[in-house]
């Protein structure tokens, strides 16, 4: 699963800590989701999409081996 | 969120310390003072109370963690449980073949191994996700 969290963060000029605070998780959690080490739950993915003002489909995309 | 996590972490550490103190105190009394069987049995079950309190705080703490940290805790516990099972199984088989010295391989000597398995699992899982 690939994601565009880093791009969306850059657009808003947010650090990982800023995003973490907005979605009530730790900065380490944001880092592990952003780097693709952890796939978030639907709830967290929807929360992320909401704070970025975008959709889950834009934020997360399936890869061929998914 | 961070505040809840810190408070939860503190109560886990305090309850774990209380459990450890209770356990080692009971161990010392049972081992060194040789109390009567009834008192010995009561002392053997006493750490169960403080362990239950620790378990309550631990589960409460885990449920207040974010989902990545919960995954890490789950994997660490699974890792520790599997290794503990393997250790008991191996010692059980070994016990049939060679006489294991109870002063080295008694039940109470296994506890540090189980704790070490959990922390090793935690280390491996943290490395995987963070």
C-alpha cells in the first residue's frame, strides 16, 4: 500500500508531530504509516483524510502485490 | 493523548513495582523464615492480588495507546507467549531424560526468562514498525 501523506503534509506545511496531534496518535505512529511500515485502520485513514480535506482514495492507493 | 499515555505508563510502572516488591518479599519470607504451611500458601497467593492490579493497569494502558503501539504490544506478547511455551515444553521433555536441578530450573527461575522474552519481543517489534 502506497500513500501520499508526505505530499499532503508538505502542502499544508505540517510536521509529522503536527499531523500526529491532529489525529491523536504518536509521531512515531505517523512515521510508521507514512513510510508504509504500518497500514492504518479505516477509522484512522478516514481521520487523516478529513484533516487533509481529501479522500482516503487519494491518500492511500493499492499496489500490484496488495 | 500524550498526557493520558504518560499517566497510564506511570501507573503501569508503579503497579509493576508494587507487584515485584510483593513477590520478592513473599519469596524472602517463604524461603528464609520457613513459615507454617498455611501461612506459606497464603504468602504464595498474595502476589496474585498485586499482579491482578498490575494486569488491570497494563490492559488499561494498552487500550489507551494508538493502533501502532497496540500492534507492537500484541506482537511482543505473542512472541513472549510462544517462547515461554517452547521453553516449558523443552524443559518438560528434558525433565524426562535428565534430572533437572530444581534449585536452577524450578518454576520461580523461569520468571526472568518470560520477562526477557517480552522485552525482546518488544525490541523486535519496535524495530519493525518504528
